[in-house]
């Protein structure tokens, strides 16, 4: 009887831990997805600005991207 009760209780704890882990994983995935979406949006903005011939320093200021990130985008334009 004691073993059965213990097994039942630990089974419930495992299920709760699994539920919490899945919830935390889902929330982390949503956060990462948002970050990636923002990053992609900034890169598209920088690409548009480059295509319009805007100055690198202005693109850095507006997008918050680094000079290297912008240059990488620019290199992609020239390929």
C-alpha cells in the first residue's frame, strides 16, 4: 500500500514537472521567435535603406544594427 501511494505521488510529480517544462519551453520559444522576428524586420529595413543609398551611420542609428551586420547585408546585395 505504501509503495503504491508513493508511486502514485511520484507519478503526479513527474506529470507536473513535465507540464511545467513544456510551458517554460513554449514560453522560451515564443520569446525567441519574437526576437528573431524583430531581427528580421530590422534587417529588411536596413536592406531597404541600403537600396535607397542612405548613409551607413544613419542606418546604424535607425536600426541599431552593427556596422558589420549592415555590411553583411550590403554584401548580400552585391552577390
